[in-house]
């Protein structure tokens, strides 16, 4: 998710369909993700939404 003022916009889905017992996953950030402030969103079939702390993405 990328922060855009008071709202957010989905930029990429990094993983789907993970078993409930999985507590970590390694992902690669796609090269076309724009620079700026981002958040990770973790959901569990609509039962739980959890956002990470904000982090920055910079151009390489």
C-alpha cells in the first residue's frame, strides 16, 4: 500500500494463499513500485487486517 495523503492505494500483491500457521514470508518488491511512503497490509480472509509501520521506498 502506498500512502497518498490521508488515504492509501494498493500498488502490488506480494503473496497470497499462505497457510494460517505461516508466520513469515520472503518477498521481492517489484521494480515498478513508485518511491514514497508505503505500508504492508496483511489480511486473513477478511477476518483480520493488520498494517505495518510506514516505511520508505526510494528509487534505485
